[in-house]
C-alpha cells in the first residue's frame, strides 16, 4: 500500500454536491448544497486530497470554477479538479486559483497536442489525465460522446507525452456499487507504467483495500461516503501504509 492516496469526491452541479449514476445527468442525487461544509468535513476526517469535478463545465452548461478556487483557498486541503478543461488558459486559470492538480479529459482525445505542452509547462505533478471508458472504449464530453479510442492505447500515448498520473473510471460501474474495475486498472498501469488512480463503483472499505493492494496509487470514492457505506477516517486508516520503526 506504499504511497496510496484516498480521494473523497465532490461532484459540483449548479454549486451543489451531487452524484450521478453512470454519468447520466438525469439520474442525479443531491447530497449537500454546501460544498464548503463537505470539503471541510473530509479534511477534518484526515483527507489530504479532495477530488472535485465540475459537472456543469464537463457538460458545457456553465462553470463552477470560481467556487472551486474558493474551496482551494478556504479549506487547507489539496484539490485535484477536472471537468471541462479544454485549453491551456483553462489550466493556467485553475492552477493560479490554487488547484493543486488539474485533470484533463476530452482535450487529451480531441486535441492531444495540448497534453505534452501542459506537462512541459506546468510539470507532471500538476497535470493528470482522466481516462473514462465504457468497456475498453474512451468516452468524452462529460461521458456523452463515445469514441473508438482504446483506453490502453490512449494511456500509452499519454505516458509517451510525459503524463505520469492517469485517473481511470469505469463509467458503467460509476455510482452503481458494483466494485471498481481493478483488472483493467492494473492492465493500464502495467502496460503504460503510469501511476493509476482508480474510480467508479467503490462500495466499501474492502474495495479500497483491494485497490491499494492491486498496485493502484489511489482511489476516488464518492457515493459510498455520502450514503454512509464508508466512514472516511476508517478508510484512510485502513489504506495508509503502515509506519515502520
């Protein structure tokens, strides 16, 4: 479990904390209208990172970027954030707002030349790429557009472009409590040599422990926290590496 990081998730839509099932906007559950309280609770439970997704920006229906920047300034926790990041200007705006790591998605498929430019300019520690897939095929634009791009092939190209961190989401498992797809996550990590954070389907602490033991460097968990299936402080304690004397 060396180096494993647990990322509690905040998905923002119209300024509220929501979760979607399989990324479907019409299957939305609103969990809290105060994202500051949610992120502060995560911090108080021991989280060092929080994963924040701007769903409005991902869907092309607005932006929560000022709110995310305010979260980064008001709560002493590292924010990893994506959703609707399409240009170098978007990346710069987010990093200047205090976001610790920006997650690229659609742009990595539609404008792949942006990725190596971003890594060279801001560093591999500040840039991650999300690979969101149904089966092995990558989806883009808030998961509404389906491509024919294979996730492993994309991951290999991204690593060749200098990317170190990939966030792999199995869309069909997201929000469904069906367990994360650790098999494909492991294949992605082993084939590309990337550090892979797994997302989608986490249902209990056993899933997080399995992710940590599988070689993933981190896992994102959302719905299981909001619905009380996982207690964050306990999950953090179970997945952090044991201290050696």
